């Protein structure tokens, strides 16, 4: 059976790690978007404060299957 998918772009943030920023973004998107199937990391960046990393920011494309 053929399917159609859509991608959205979101940015997750975390003070802990890049992985935590990804998990935050996916977890939040899953509360409002059905049928999430994958993600792609588009960009990673962070905030520096007082010479140290203070926040990780990760831009993701999240793919989901459209309802039939």
C-alpha cells in the first residue's frame, strides 16, 4: 500500500546534552503530531555563557505518515 509522509521542522533545547535536546524535541512533537516515524538532525548549535556551554540547540526534521 502506498503512503504519503510529511516533515516538520522543530528545535529542541537542553542544558544537559545534544541527545537530551533531540529527545526533548521528539517528545514534545509526539504530543501533538500523530504517526511520527523518524527524525533528521539538520543543525546543531549552542549557547556559550562565561566561557562554557550553557545550552544545546538542535534543529530536527521530524517525519510522520499522513492519515489514509
